[in-house]
C-alpha cells in the first residue's frame, strides 16, 4: 500500500491532475516556454551589460550569459535527450539537483572570471545576485518544489527596474502571467509560484544594489 501510494504521488508530480482545456493549456505552455528562466536571465544580463558599457558591456554580458546560462541549459537539453530529465523545465523536483548544481558552479566560475578580467562592476554584481538566487532557490528545492520561473521573472523585473527606473515597472506584472501558466500546467502550486517570486526579487535586490 505504501509503495502504491508513493508511485501514485510520483505519477501526479510527473503528469499532474486532469489537464485544463486545450486552448488554455496551449496559452499557458506558450507563456512558460517564452518566459523560461534561461531566456529571462539572458535578457537581463544583456540589458545590464548594455547599461554598464554599451557595446563593450554587451560583449561582457554575452560571455557571462554563455557561461552562467548557456552551459547549464546545455546540460539540461542533453539530459532530456538522454532521458534523465522529463523536459527542459525539469518538472520533477528530485531531478533538479544536477541542473541546479551545474548552474551554481557555472555562476561561481563566471563571477571569478568577470572579476579577474575586469568586467563592469554592475554586470559582475548581477551575476553574484543570480548566483545568490540560485543558491537560495536550490536549498529550498531540497524540500519543496519552488518555482524557478517566477524566481527568474521576479529577479528580472526587480533588477531592470533598479537599473532603468520606472519604465521597467510593468515587467513585474509578467509575474502574474508566468505564475498563472505554472499553476495551470500543474507544475506548481500558487504558494510555490509566490515564494519563487519573493526569493527571486528580494535576493536579487539585496545582493545587486549594494554591489553595483
């Protein structure tokens, strides 16, 4: 009986309850895919890179994105092809250890390289903030499947508002769309999306603002 209940819990985590209407699910999947953490972090790095040094800053940011985002994403894609992960969003909590550990290691390496090579301070501060958010989120994920999507969109909205000012505030409303999509797809509960946002936005600002 215990084994049967455990198998049922795993199946629900993989498949979720009954799916919503196809049109609603398609919209939710589109939002989840387009506003995936890898894309949001890359855009945030490039935007801050531009702010910190225009063309030269963009070059630094592209390098940081390749190391801190590109390498972990490659690990996930290869893992999906090998059957180790369910999909690129890694829906199963216990499968997230390797991607998170890889992302944290790559972020640490990126910070070291940026600091040693004299990258713009603002960009280095951003990568430290990303590293901090990954670490906190990773620790929570050991026990609870917190949303990486809302953490990323929360961090992006908070950081870009801090850098570019009031015109970026509407980006924070993207959190609602992303959170809705994760709940509709049965990948997270409302609480998990809210906590993800709080971790992403608060950790990012707490680290980025003093270091920039």
